[in-house]
C-alpha cells in the first residue's frame, strides 16, 4: 500500500475512531496478531455452510429431499442472507462497542453462538424450510465473527501500510481451508449429517480460546450518545468515497457472471458419476491453486502495480473459464479446476486488496464488510440466476460457460475508468516491507 494513501484522510486526534498508529500496532506481539487473523479466518471460513458443510448439505438436499438445481442454488443463496447485510455488522463493531470493546466481545460471543447453531442445524427435522432457517442463523453468527476479523485485518494493514501482504495472508489461509475442506467435506458427506454438524461446530468455536487470550483492547471511552455520531460519521465517509464504490462495482461485476457452480455439481454427480469424495478432492485442488495464487500475489504486488495484476487476472480468468467446455472426465476435471482456480483467486485477491486500500480510516469493519457483502451477493446471486435460467429454458452446460466467460470479460472494458479516477491507487505497489532474509 502506498504511503500515505491520498484518499484516506487522517482522523482528528480526539476521534474515538482513530486508527492505531503504526508504532502502536507494531508494538503488539506479531505472533498474537497472526494467530487472531489465522484462526479467525479458519473459524469463519471452514464453518460456513458454503464450505465444510456444503457437500454434506448438498448430498442431503439432492439425495434425500430430491431438490432441483434451482432449489439447490436458492438454498445457498438465501442461507447467505446475513452476508449480504454484513455492513450492518461492520457498523456495529466500528461504532457500537460491546462491553467497551470494538472487537473482543463481539468475536467471543459470536463464536459461541455459531457453535451452538451448528449443533441445532444437525438436530432440526430434515425438511427444506427447517434446514434453510437453521443455516441462515448459523451464517448470521459467522458474519459477526468474520466482520471482527476483517476489521482487525484492515486496521492492522492500514496502520502498517501492508494491506497487500495481509490480504494475501487472508487469501492464503482461506484457500488453505479449501485445501483441507475438500477431502474432509467429502468424507463427512458420506456419513451421518449430525457428524458433519458437530465437526463444523468445533471449527466455529476454535477462535474462542485465541481471542480470549490474545485479542486485548483498551476500553473505549466513547460516550453512549457519541456512538450514533460515530455511526453517522462512518456512513458519510463511506458514501463520499468514490474510489471505494468504484472498487466495489468492479468486484460485483467480476462475480456477477451467470454462474454454473450448482450446474457443475449436478453434472459431476449425474453425468460424470463422480463420488462425493472425489468432488471433495477437486475442492482441495481449488484450494491448493488458491494458495499458490495468494503466495504469488504477495510477491508480485511488491513489483507490479495493481492495475496490471487485475488486468491479467481477469483476462486469464476469462480464458480459463472456457476450458470448462472440456470438463468430461476425472483427469480433465482436475486440470480445469486447477488452472481456473489459480487465475480466479489471483484476481480475487487483487480486487479485494484494491477495495481495502480505498476503505476510509476509522471505517475498517464497515468497509471490509461492504467488500465481502458485494462479493457474496454477486457470487451466490449469479449461481442462482444461472441455475434458474438453465432449468427454465433448458440451457445446456456448455452455453452457460460461454455466458459466464463473456460477462466476466466486460470488467476489462471498465478498467481504464478506474485508472482515470484513481491513478495513484491503481499504479501503486505494496510498500510494506518486512525485510526478507
């Protein structure tokens, strides 16, 4: 991240939302900071119904309830409802302290609630509505925990001028979770659903001891009447940040390409006859490719400007999408998943870094929540739209591949606009710099 960021003005010294100074953040035990981010990402990533619980839930919905492709996509779209409202959680953590802390108690309480709700999800009747309602509540708890971790990450990144490297660490951990998630989810999908629910409950609770021991904050002295002023101030800052809104537009357009994630799952099970375990192993390949992309990005961003990385990331993602036309057997499936995931996650981390750079100071939780909300709405909404039209108009899988690639390519046309509006942001490299031995 460039120093200083011209679109992120410093807050006045007496503001209760002032971002910790670089020296203050550096004084914290780095191992503790890393543990909070790593375990926070593990707990809020793996425990999602879209991750470790996805294959067991898909198997339950398709194998026992016999839902259609559109119903399957709709389930996961509505299960992620809380993620679309994540800015509300960001506003709460930034402006409304809980027990005089902005992060600590929100994270502790939400991790306990997520654990309990996963257990409840395993116990409810196996009907579409009951499972969906329980899944929505699970995700609501994870949203709050994820918001705290994201706000902490942006706060530390801006203070140390290291958003690029910390975002890469986030992506590294997230994709490492996918690397583990694939085989484990395949195994869990082959057994009793309650076992899968219990495993997810344990993962959701894993951040609790780390947060309890290491996430320490100085008690906020903000008066009760001031929290509303702080909240309004954050909304004004976010509303005035044209660069951030443009970055969010890029993220939304990149993800909102009529998707075929659910269509691919039905193709894998019905036509290609892949087992749940093999599908899980394919997810592990996705995660491994994502890990490599995150590592490479953390290196490239120190040498190349972010505009260059975004351009080539989107271009290669478009080309990589077309290879799904050759997705006809196990060998081809592994090769296609690997190349597509690498290019996709390279673009993902670059766009997330761009939005994090544009987040106004003091609004870290709200800003990061907006980033992920747009991402989730676009991604899950695109899958639902793709499944809906494929079922309604009997569109073959191959045509959906063409549509997805074409709509993704549109983002390249808009890239020059971002460069003109924010030349410094788009041409900067990450100048954080930890000394490399």
